[in-house]
């Protein structure tokens, strides 16, 4: 029998559907098989028919069908068509009907801090097509200006205004993602052998960049609200103290803290007193839970290099980052971009600029904000209160889970790994050798949808409950 033609209706609406379009197709097939709307032997529309019906590209349908085939839901025979195989391909029906903690949950990656995916693949396809159709014949083929064209930097300024930045195109450079912006900022500010101040827990990418540039790192203490001004003052007080601070004032990675306004002002005052340059990393800033206070770059524009990218808000694949700073540093930044990548990729930048110009970027940002708000709420509700968990803070795309004794970060990472959930080792975030904090970061963006994330978090919460270290069974947690 041919499948009910309305099976895929409404698949492109955001209402109740999340994840890339191809995955929605797979999901629609799985749901229809589970609910009996599709029976073994039913014939699905051809790739071309479904693509036409939904107004999407044929490869998107092919990918959706391929995933469904890999899951054993359907099978295709050349010349005959695509047919439903039955329920044997649905992991939770096949393996663990009560818990739903089947293989699909075991594949969840909570280590990589990536945004959730909605209509991104389809929108990317459209943007690439539009760029191909409208770009001047040689615009994408040659070398470009090292810091990006004036128009691109103007578009960057408009995007940065969403973060509260009021700057001119002369102050901005387009980089190859914010990791590249960070490397350029560090190389612009420091010489090999010098020391960089960072929060005691920090983004691992700053450690790799510092290593590459021959810099040492000195950790500055932080608490639930972020960097502690008194600790910064102390670090700056001695003779020969470091001259540069790297920090994440909003939606800190990994601790999800956001600096309150008084601390921001105190940090800026200290920086002015000690002639400290600040590198402010704001990659998660636009995904903060509340409107954050002014960026340090606005409180102390004369001494702050501000960096961010479209990776967390739109898509890491764009590799589009922005580095903004005092005009007197612009030449050095341009020279460093030339030395590292010559210029940002014209093709990738053109696609990013298309999204910025036609409103797609703001729509995707709004979608990501809503989606992550739902995911962060799920994380808070599922993990707190919990006997193993002292606190859960969320921001941006991640949650920071503070643990009660006797749990340690490495025990939780090992337990999670045994459940098939990968999380980063907390050691990766330690700026220097210190006691490993009792906390783990969970990345919430990779799960296909809130339902899958909920299942995964439940698996983890149950595992923590069951797997409490036995050697400490007498300790109250
Ligand atoms: C705090 C922070 N800064 C910078 C980056 C680099 O991101 P990208 O190079 O994709 O912009 C990351 C990536 O995880 C990050 O967490």
C-alpha cells in the first residue's frame, strides 16, 4: 500500500518540530511506524516526489531516508522503491521499552559545545544557492582584504550592536571563527615568554593558543559570579605582573557564570590602574539567560579587545568570527590575520553575510535562544534537586553541574561514559595545576531535540543515583 500522502505534512513548521529537516523526515517515519500509521510493506514516496511536495532539495530527502534505512525502518530496492520494514529499527521499542534509555540516548555527545540544529541545513543550502546566483563573477575567486571588506565589517558592527557594542567598521576585523580571533588577539597583545591572566577555569582553546605562542598562564580565582576583582587586584599588584587578562564575562565556559555590573566596573577600574589590556570573549553572550550588563569593551573601549563569532548563535561551520578593539591596534591585527590565514574565506564569509543581510541570522538567533531556554530548563529540572548535585547553573549552550561529596568530576565523567554519554574532563578547563573542582560541564546543544536531551539527562540522573560511590556510602550527600 502507498503511504498516506499527508504523512509528512507540516514537517517544515517549527511547531513541535526541531532538528535538521532530514532528521525530521527520519523521525516522521519512526513515529508513523510506532503509531501504526505505516505498516511493514507500505511504499513511501520517491525522493523526488517528497522533495517536490515539501519544497526542499532531493539530497535532504535522500539523507532522511538513508538514516531511516540505517535504523532498519525502511529498505530501498532499485527500480521498485522504498518500503517500510517495521518496528525492528526503532531502538527504544527494540531494546528498552520501559526506560527509553536505548542506543539512541547512548550516542549523545555532551562534550562539544555546539548549537542546536533546526532548519539550518535547508537555510544553508538556500544561502549557498543565493550566493552562487548573485555574487559578482570573480568576487569569490581571489584574495580579499585581510580584515574583510568595509561592507562586511559594517555588517559585523550591526551584529555586534546586539551585544551592546557601539563601534565603527575601522575597529573590526573578520576572522576565521573566534578561536582565530583569540590567537590574533593574544599575538597582538603579548610576546613569547610573557604571562596571560585567565579565570581559574577557562576555555581550553585559550590554553592551546597560549601554548602555541609560548605564553604562560596565571589563574585568577573565581566564584559563582565569575572572576573575583580582589583576586585580580592581587595578581596585578606585584612588580612584573602580567599585562593582559583573557576572560568571559557573560555565560562563562565552563561555569555558566555571568559577571554582575559592579564586578565589571571593578575589573575595569583595576585594569585602568594597572594598565591591563583585556581580551573579552563573548561567544555565548547573545545566548545569555538575561540581558547581560554592558560588555567590558564598552566600559573600557581604550583597553579591550572584544571577540565573538557566529559559531554558537548560528553555525560553527561558517567559521566567521569578529575581533573588535581600539583603532591603534588595527594595523597589527591586520598583519596578524595576513600572517595566519591571509584573509577570511570569501565564500564562507559571503554565506555568513547573506544570513546577516536577509534577516536569517536574527531568526536563527531567536530560534536558538528559545530552543536553548527549553534545554536549559530541562537540565535544571532533571538534575536539581538531586542527591549528587549541589547546584546547576546554565547559560548559553551548556550547564555547569556542581557535585556534592563524595562525587568527583572524574567519577561523573567515567560514569557518564559507561552510560554512553561523553562529557569533557573538568581538567581540560583548569587554567593551571590546581585541585580539580567538583563540577562538570554538560553541553546541551547536540541532542537532536529536547525529548532526546531529556532522555539523556534522565539516564545520567538515574546513573548518578544508582552509581553513588560505595566507598562513601556512610557520607550524607
Ligand atoms: C569560550 C569560547 N571561545 C571561543 C570558542 C571558539 O569558537 P569558534 O572558533 O567556533 O568561534 C569557543 C568554542 O567552543 C569557546 O567556547
